[in-house]
C-alpha cells in the first residue's frame, strides 16, 4: 500500500462533498480521541462498504452521504497489519497537525490510500 497524498480525481468530488458535510463532526471526534488519550493519531475511514477496521461513525444511508465514515487510530491499523510495525515512525512523521488536517483512509475497489484533508476554516 502506498502512502501517497494525491487523491485520484475520480474520488475528489464525492469525498470533498461528504467531507464538507461531516468535517465538524470529524474534527470534534479527533479532538475527543486525543483529549482522552486514546490516540494521538486518529484516522477516519471513508468506505463505500462495511469494513472490519474501526467503528462506524456515520452511515452513508442515515447521513445522506456517498461514503460510510468509520473512526479508528494508528494502533488499530497496526493491529490489523494495515500499517506495518516498521512503518509506524514513517506514518507518524507524515501525519499532519490533527487540529488543522483530517487523516482520511479512503477505501474503494480501485483506490486505497491515506489522504490528509484540511478542515474548513471557521
């Protein structure tokens, strides 16, 4: 798996649309995860189907979104071998300020990647 920040144009529109709707919720969830010392590295998963990683935060059907949104964090990704133990330091170095950027893990049939998206300014 690559850790390439470039988002395929095919996904940019639908992810951006959904992200604009849920950004405040994700920012608050990120804050709570960090404040409660659950993890310094929250990860939000955008997926078209149910996946066995993290917990469902927002159902696409219930929230009128194109993507389901799951919440997870770095140690869960290591437990699931999505991020290899020897790559944890690389991930932490690439992780952007969680007060300004949302770490998304986009999962679809043709595209699986990490993307850091800036939260909208207030």
